[in-house]
């Protein structure tokens, strides 16, 4: 359905004004587009620590790791029960066919042995305690406990990964916002310059080519602003996904890159970032000591040793103490048998030795030793890789700190150049296009400084992550 406003006499001017008012009302209120009455959500102020807390609570990977750790702890508890004695409680009842008592002919008379038995019932308890297993039980228990510890270290590693990704996403949003603000500041200046240039061109004091150069600069800055807004939207979407916030919730980061970063780095906003922190080899030593993945690999070596002990236990006999008590009718040790209940007990030692399994056991032992050697080699390779990673991250952090110093110098130089250009324009020795170039260089310097500041913080946190200290 459409609204047609005609010039025919049957539609008065009053009707046309009323129709136009309806159209304007629809456009302004959003009737028909689902936006009627919609109010924008207030921005949510969010610190980097709060973002990390939300991410840890929301992360499905963390939830899976926590569940896996709890399951491994439960399995370790099950394995410990192998040390306890096995207790078996049994009970039974049977109705059997009637059986005549046994009669013996012993000369002058006969003797009847036992009663007619039709009911058989018993209640018993058997206890079996392992005495010697060649280390099999100890190996199984130790292996289960080591597996639980490995799961715990994997949980810690996952937690640090979530923290690192969330902090990186947070600083990405901060950088995108600062870049967008810098470009918008520049855009406002360019628009003002365009209006001034148009007035000057109309007055005949500015050439057409200079006016076109100003308008082109405005178009280029608008394109930069469009790209910066898109970058910010993507960064916000990533941060919302990590923190579990609603897709429509505006986020306002309130943490600044100049704040003190945990881990002994000091105030990274100072001028001596390259001198902050310990020496390179100290960071390497801390990584070898703190990394959860290395701790898990060391425990994997221990697990292979316990597995070897469990396999080797098959070379030895298995001894157990066993005892039982039963209360039954007919009493097993009563003669002649009758229908009365009686108590019977027994105590002894049982042994088992799998003689035919010895060849298989020998091959299993060799395989377990090779597995242990492979785990040790994997640990050594991982330690070398971690040391290399820390050295690379340390150098990148040092470089990022130096880049901040250089970027600040460039900003200062760009500001001085812009002021000098404006002074020359006022004196008539420079053109407006020169000011455009100077302002463009000023914008590039500000954006470079923003990237350098964020890069320094992310490089520091990456170094902390590689040392296993990012919390």
C-alpha cells in the first residue's frame, strides 16, 4: 500500500500536510520496523579483570576441564580402594526334595543318622586382604593419582589460555576505540577545513585544485573512519563472545594500558620499559619452573614409570590372606547332618602365579620402558621449545617497549611540524594542502603510538603467559 499525494483538487492542502506528517512520524519513530519504543542499552563499564572473570565463568572449555579433573579425582579415589580388604557378604535359601534320614543296622538295633532335611539356608562373610602383589596395587594407585595431577595442570593451562585470550581481546577493543576516536577527531578537523575551503574558494582566494584536495582528504578520512568502526565492531563481538555478554550490550572498557601490570613489570607507562623486569635467563628459569604443560609432561614421565612398575609386578606371585565365617543349616561341619544351624569359620592364605604369562610380561616391560624413554624425550623437546618461546617473547617485549619510545618521539615531531606548517600558512609561505599533509602525518603518528602502547602491553602479557605467570 502506498500514499499518493496528488495535485488534483479533490485532495486539499490540509490532507497533503496530514499525510506528510504521518510519513514523517513513521520515519522518525520506526513504526513498521520493530523499533517503536526501543531504547538503547546503557554501556557496561568493564575493567580487564572483570572481563577475565566473566570469561572464566562463561568458558565451555573451562567447564569441560573442571569436569574432567573431577572425574579423574574420582577415578583416583576408586584406585585407592584396591588397598582395602575385599569383604563379601553372602546369603541363600533353598527348598530341596525330602530325603529320608540315614539308617544304620548295627546289630541288635538300628540307628538313625540326621533328620529329614528339606530347607537349606546360609549366611556368610568372606574377607580377602592382599598381602603381596609385587607392587601392582601401588603402581595402579600411583598411576591414578598422577593422572589426576596431570588433569589439574591441564586445567591450570586452560585457565591461563582463557585469561590470555580475554585480555588480548580486551586490549584489542581499547586499541580499536582509541584509533576510531583519533580518526574522528581528524575527520572533524577535515570537515571544518572543507567548509573553510569552500568559503575561501567562493571568495576567489582558493584554487579549485586546492578545494578538491581538501575534499579528497575528507573522503579518505571518512573511509578510514568506516574501517575503524568495522574493526571496533569485530573486536567487541570477539570480547562479547569470550565474556558471554549479550550481543546487544554496549561495552565501555575502563582499564588503561598505562596501569600497572601484574607480575613485577612496574609501571609500563614510564620511559624505561626496556630496563623493567628480570634478565632473560631469569624468565627462562621461571618458565621451566612454572609452566603447567611442562609439569604435566614431567608427570607423564612419572606415569610411565608407575605403569612400568605395574607391568613388572606380573613377574611375582600374588598372595592374599582370606578368612570366612558362615552360619548355615544344615551345619557344614556337623555329622550326622541335621536341620539345625551351625557356625563354621576358616582362615588361610591363597597364592597365584601366572607361569604361562611370563613371555608376554617380558615384552610388556620392554614396551613400557620405551614409552618412558619417549616421554622423557618429549619432555626435553618441550623444555627446549619453551626456552626458545620465552626468549622470543622477551625480545618482542623489549622491542615493543622501544617502539613506544620511538612512537612518542614521532608524535612530538609531528605536532611540531603541524604547528610550524600552520605558522607558515598564516605568514603566507605555505599552502592549505601542506596543512593537510601535516595533519595526515599527525594522525598516522597518533595511530602508531596507540598501536605501540597496546602492543607493549600484549607483548608483556604474552611474556608472562610463556613463563606460566599470567593470572
